[in-house]
C-alpha cells in the first residue's frame, strides 16, 4: 500500500547520523534544506504487513526470542521509499560526494520516520498488545532473515521489494521488521552491545553510546 511522505526529515536524527550532536550551522542547514527538498520529491513510500503465528517462521538468535517472550503472534512489516531515492543518491555520488552523504543519511532517517507511522497504523489495526519493531541484523538476528521476511510479505510483487545474494534489500532504503503480539502488555527486548552482530563496527559504541540513547 502507498504510505504518506512526512513533511520534514527529522533534523535531530539526521544530524546524529551525520555525527553532529547539536544544532547545524547556517551553511549545513542550507545544505540540509536542499537535500530534504530533493528527498521528499523523489520518495515514493510503500508498506505491507502480515500477522503470523509464532511457529510460522523460524527465527535464529537469543535476543529475538527474548523480544517475543509472552507473545502469541507476530506481525512482519516491510517498508520502502522506492528505487528513485537510490538513483538520486547514486547520481550524487558521481558529482558531489558531500551531497550524497547528506542524502544517504537523510534517506535512512526518512524511512525510519515512515516505519514509525506505519507501525502506529499496524497497532491500530491489530488486536492485542505489540512490542516495538525488531529488524534483521539487529542484536543476534541474522541479516539473512531478510530473505524469509521479504518472501513472506511477497515483497517483489506487492511493493517492489527484493533481496540480493548478500541479503541486502533493493531498494536500499527499505526496512523489514518483526513486532510481537500478546494478550497483555509487553515491552519487548533491547539487545545488549554484547549480543549485537554490529558491535565491532558500531560508531555509537566507539563513542560510548548505545541505541537506547537515540
């Protein structure tokens, strides 16, 4: 289904992804505005979700099992902002790498904003209590899980979402995630740095921060 494009790209999250903790100076702010205008013009958000029984999909990793503790079902969701954004970023990489970095980080923030709105819609349409979303590659849930989630969602046919041989989604600015569904309030589980497969390359961890602080 088609999803709404936000009116703005979240500045705080955009700056954090750029390694800027605080306010942007005037020059950076003007660059962000130009990049934002282009991103919002090229984005074509789409999303899809399915509700499954817990046994309908095999999930590897201890953290995801903790996340789904007490749940009776799960919702699998997929969101993409479209191939045109990938093309925009690639073109910028050829002529202006600084702009390309702004666009790439901004697109990552934009897709997460759209995921937040779509998650809110799923919560409204689903009976029960839901955990937060948990994506492949986070914690010890293997990135290979993308393949199964996209297949379950019929991603290629429904929203043009595919996975390559390296388990990377195409279009690149896309997200798949799992939300647990329970008959009682559930909080889910935030994986520790020790459980996360990205711990050795995580920029936040190098700075003494973690995902919970974003």
